[in-house]
C-alpha cells in the first residue's frame, strides 16, 4: 500500500525494492539474517559500498559506516593523544586532506568533528573564566583577533553546512566550491 502511494505520487525509490530470499524454515531465515547482519553491518574491514548495504533492512546502511569510522577515529585519537596540541591539530588537518583525496567522505566528517572538539578544548583552556563582553576591551589585541577568527570560522562552517541539495553547481556562491569537488565524488541528480 505504501509503495503504491509513493509510485502514484512520484516518490517511489526503486532502490528500495529488494527481493530478499525467503526460506522454508524459521531457522534458515534467521541464519540468513544473522549472516547478513554480521558480515555487513559490523564488518569494519569492508570498504566497498556494495559490501556494507544489507539486503534485509537496507535502511541501516549507515551503521557499518558509523562503526568503522568510530573505530578508525578511536585508533587515531589513541595515536595522537601524547602529541602537543599544535602537532595534533596539524596532523588532523593533514589527515582530513588525505581522506578527502581517498574519497572517504565519512572520515572527513569524523576527523572534522575531532578537529572542532580539539580546537574548542584548546580555546577553552586558554580563555579566562570571566567572558563578559565589557571585559573584552581590556583584553589584548591577539585575544580579540582570536575571537574574530573563531567567529569567522563558525560563520564559514555554517555557510558550508548549508550547501543546496539541488543545483549546487549553478548556485551563486557555490559554483567555485562545486568545481573543487573531484568528479568521482560528485553525485548529480
């Protein structure tokens, strides 16, 4: 019924039309489900997109990506834990560029979150406890420049986070950014 309604209104996605195998017994059906779950949903060593999308419950495609990315992020955090802040953030920026070149969009997001958390922690450890605006006049010029820098980075992040879903390649303000995306990573609808 729901698929018929979606077809009639032009919202049907044929990619969701999966004919999963039907078995004669419950034990055969459950063993197939267990195999699908354990080989696709929690296998961190599979990097091929078709190997991680389960036939049963295809809407769970994000779980293997989140699981694998969390493991990689944890190992990265453990490896960078004893470095100084400057070196750690430099390595993170380098890793973000590297995973971008490897077309690992999910790791860009995870490493970007790590970098944001690290930057916020670093900034918070350097600020005085009283952050009243009237005291900003008594702070140094460097502190005011840092504040302007962080506000600018926040606004730039908000701009990048608001990329249009449709026609980004022809939207003013996004044409240059769209052309910087590698052709193999572009999904044009």
